[in-house]
């Protein structure tokens, strides 16, 4: 009877330790998720998904503006073409009115590296053509 009792006690101890391991793993995952939210400036950026057409066009304008010779450039927010080439690579074709009846057409290819969609540091220009 004593050996049976010791065998059952050992079995229960082993299953209890398995439960403790599971609880420790769950606690670690919980702490990781809480830390991720605490260190992120904006919770929406963590789970926001792929950028929209307008997000990509807004970033494209920020990259094109410094290349223009005119300070009073006017971008058309409704007349642009959007394309997605591959995972996180986007192409924008549009034009900018420079004043005096001048217009510059441009095509820009951008890669999104993740993070806040409106943060230019999360984007990379792969190609920029103006004519």
C-alpha cells in the first residue's frame, strides 16, 4: 500500500509540474503582449494591417515634394493610379501642377517596412521617375 501511495504521489507531482510550466509560459506571453502595447506609441499601428491607397499616396507626395523646383506645387488627391507589385511594394502614378500651367508627371515605387503607415521612416523609395 505504501508503494502505491508513493507512486500516485509522484504521478500527481509530475502532472502538477506540467501545469506550472503551462502557467509560466502563459504568463510570459501575457507580459510580452502588455510590454508591446506599453512600448508602442499608437495601439492602432500594432494591428493596422496594410496601408490603404490614400496612405501610400500621402507618403509618395512627401517623397516627391523635395524633388520639385516649384514651392507652390499642387497635388491632385483624386487623380492618381495605385498599384501593388508584391508584398509591401506599391506604385503610384500621378501628376503635380507647378503653377504657370506647368505639370510634372511622376511614378514612384515604395516599399513599406511595417509600423506606422504615416511615418516616412517606415518607407523606402525603390524608384522615382519624373517627366
